[in-house]
């Protein structure tokens, strides 16, 4: 399957609880952290929900 590289570029301090939970569920613990994920419908939905906080690159 395809992979994406995700970077958290904005903080979550002033975001809604749902957005904070989504960022945590993706595996982020701090700003500027980079994570690689397999593309699946669930991961794509989470990325779309917080795409304004992320930088997404296809691998």
C-alpha cells in the first residue's frame, strides 16, 4: 500500500477537543514531529479532519 509522511506544523493548544483527539490518535506528541502512516480509509479521514494542522507528503 501507499504511505504518507505527516508533519504536525501547528500546535493544538487552541483547537477543539475532537481535533486534539484526532492528532493524538494519529500518533503525534509534539509540534514538528514527523510520522509515516499507511494509507487507509480511516487514516485518510483523520488527515482530512485536521489537514490545516498538517503537512502531508506522499512517499
